[in-house]
C-alpha cells in the first residue's frame, strides 16, 4: 500500500475554450448532463507507482485500448455532487467530504484503489476554480454546477482480477432546476419482477452496474406513465429499498421513515442531510425496514400522508402516486406536494445556496 500523498492538480488551460457568448447561451438553458465545461481533472494509478500524473486538462475524449478492463468487467465507480454560487458570487461545495468518503467505500467494494480524501477535494476545487465562470447564477432558483468524479479500470488485460492501471477523472456540467416549471409530484412504478441489487452485492457502492440493472425496469415504468421505479429486496420482494437512483421517505404522523441501510441500499448524502434537518424541524426520523405491504396499506388508509425521494440531482422529489404490475394505483394524500416535503426541500436548498445559516458546517468555500 502507498501512503496518502497530496496530488498537484496544476491547470493546463484549454487553448480553445467556449466563448463567453456560447457559455452564456448554455447557462441560460443548461438542462442536465448534456453540456460540459472547458476542463476536466485527471489522475492515474498503477500498482507500481500509486497515484500520479494529476492535472486539470482540457475537456476531451480518452484513448482506451479495446481490451481495457472497464469495457469488459465494469470495474468502475463514480460520484455526484454540486458547486453552488451564493448571492455574493462566491462558490461553495456542500458536504463534499461525505462524497469523498463514499467514493472510497465504493472503490474498496469494486477492488479499485482508494483516492485520498484530500486529493478528491483538491481535484474538484482545482476544476471549479478553472471553470468558475461555468457555475450558474441561480437568481433565486436552483441552477448549479454538477460534478461527476469517477474512476475506471483502464488496464488492457482480459484476465479476471482487479486492474493494475486505473484512471481517475472529474468532469463538470451546468445544471438547471430539476423541476423547470415548478416542483410537481411524480408517479412511481413498483416492480417485483426486477431487482436493483442483492445482499452481498454492490448495492451500497455507487457503481454503474447498479444503474444498468435498473434500466429495463425504468423502461417498463415509462410505458406505464411513471417517472421512476421503486425496487424491493431481491430475495422475497417484501421490503422497500430505494428507487433506481434515489432514497425514499414516508411521513407517518410525526415520524419521518426511511428504509434502514443495508448492503443493497446506497447511503445518500442527501439522505444523511435530511436525517439531521428533520430533527431540527421537530420531526422524528426513523431508519428501519419498511414492508411493501406497509407502504401501500399506509397510503390507502391515509396513515402515510406524504412520500418523497431524495438525491443530488433533484434534491427532494415529491411522490404523488404509485402504480404496480397488478394494475392498481395508489394516490398519496391528495396527490399534491406535502407540507413536510416542501419544508425539508426548501430548508436544504437554502443551506446549499447560502440563503440560510450553515449550522452544521456542511459548506466548503471554493472561491
């Protein structure tokens, strides 16, 4: 094992950056995940030399050998977080250390080298400083710069073992408000045919295979006019786990209930933040097993008054309806955005965008 070392992410400026006019046009309507900034952070790990060759370089394609292990065995992990511009023009990260630690846990599970926390943070800070003009002015809304750090097995080798050559990169993409026309409840498809992850698998790691396994069910959801999929446990399909890319919550009286973490549920940074905010707001957060029957009966008898999902991209997404394979529909409350959901969402956004005091020390200034 190599001791942790601080990498230098020196900036090698892009000789052909987007013009200010082109950038302004993109920021006026950024969408999500389709436009990218002028630079990216990169580093290399090898079994012989550890982490090295770190820099911020012009955004561009990688050259991969056709035998690169990632293309064959999916040995790769990623993260997702945002940079926020505050009213005074400064730029901040929200709980980036938590993403760095989860990145390490995911890497460990996939047999990849762990990038030291300080190097993870430095790579993102250097990237955002280089592309600070790409961080949108939220103008009271929710626009931000989405950051995608990731690493993958880049060794050209077809043997089945952990790779000895690994590439790390971080790219950035301006992101508009997830709900461009206002926050609206979504419909969720309940599947008991497909599973996202199983016990002992990679469900608690943020790796591409977990998302790939959700896509067929996601297509089924779309055919049934649903925005996302709710997955149950892979064994008996009796217990609620999570959506394809978000954790789920239920309001029951003064309780705010979310499924307890297992090795098949990803520990979301937004999820963790909600646990803290809920207590401050007088709610009683509860982490426990939630039966699928309990959820549906609670919605039907109105003992569950609100349901929402959470994640980095959408922050908090209200859920107004569930549908299942038997053709039944379950409307949550009156199908509108609940008061608790709305209050939690606003409280979280206000901290992230600097509109409320950061009493937890969650924010880190970038520039």
